[in-house]
C-alpha cells in the first residue's frame, strides 16, 4: 500500500471542487497545479452566484484579483484563473486572507449564528473556499475552508 493511498488524485479533488466544470476545464486546472510544489497550500475559490447577483461580476473579479495580487509586485499567484491561488506556506495564505478581509470586508460573510445581530452584514460568502495541498506527484489532500 502506497503512503499516499488515503489521498485522492488531484484530478478527483478538482472534480469534487469544480463539480460543474467540463473535463477540459478540469484538465486546465490540473495543469495549473502541476507547477505547485508538494505541501505548498493552494486556495481555491468557486464563485457563489447569489453573491455575484447581489454585488456584480466586476465586484467579484475585483476580489479575486485582490487574492491574486495582494503582496506581490507585477505578478499574480493564480495564472489569471481567478480561482486557484498558490501560496508558499500557510502563513502567507492566511496573511493574504486577513489583508483581503481588511481591504474588502464585503467579500466575507457573517456566519448564520451572528446574522440576527448584524442585519446589514453580508449574508452570503463570495464563494466556497477550499484549501488543497499536494502530497505526492498526482495525489492531493483538500478540505472546504468554512471561513473565507
């Protein structure tokens, strides 16, 4: 039994994360992940259409561009995908998330348990966040991040 047998293939993980994507789109995303080093975290955000309908597609793109460029000079961490963001470590990932929260607070939402206390708060998240970590040549571990 391989040391990676408990992990899904990167292709399987992407098919779960991007459940509505075509095989061609999955292949494109998989190629984007080919350059990610093992154990480097990747933040994947799939859009929430309700948020986009409320705020607009340009507002959504602004937030995804912020994730792609915050803290960088003249480059992007997403290869223009506006979905898959590569970080060198978890500290960088969470620093950027904190920066985005401070720059664009309406990108994040108030959890349902606190919504009654904040009637004007953002009630829908900008998308579903996943953190994917490559653990082998073609294997990945991933989990839904409930705090985007």
